[in-house]
């Protein structure tokens, strides 16, 4: 309660900052998730698709694009991200013999995991 006025706030994740009397607030929120990190992972995957046949490379590219599109939304859909994980799983067999590709696929799985918990 502020003064004689009642205020109610509904928050779903995120951060609330209240300043009064013309105060300035500088804040940084870190959820442990970096967009630059996602871009690096995706670049690592895309840079290693040349050793695959075109069909397998296209499959991985499509899944990675779907995951990236979902992760860039303000509130990524849990069911879509779970679907991405299910589609990524068989790609590890395709990536067998290309350690950098397999490593970056695992990094993508690890990046997605916090969004579905």
C-alpha cells in the first residue's frame, strides 16, 4: 500500500522495480541465458553441416531454425521446445563422426533445457 491508495501487481517471471520522488533506477537482469550464446551455438552447428549429405543437413537446419525462432519469442512455447528436443535427439546419430557438430547439438539441447523446466 502506498499512501491511501491500494495497488495490486501480478507478475509472471521478470522483475519489478518501483522508484519514487523522481528517482532513477538502473538494473540488469540476468537469467543465465545469453542471445549471443545461442547465436554462437547455431553458428557452430551451421558451420559443420557441409560434411553431411544434403537431406541430413537440411533436417538439422530445419530443426535448428525452428528452435531458434521459438527461443527468440518473449515467452517460448514449452511444448514446441520439447518437440525440438525430440527432433534433435536422432540428429546425434547423423552427427556421429563430426565431434564439433555433435558438441554444438548438445549445447543447443543444454540451452533449451531451462526453458522447459
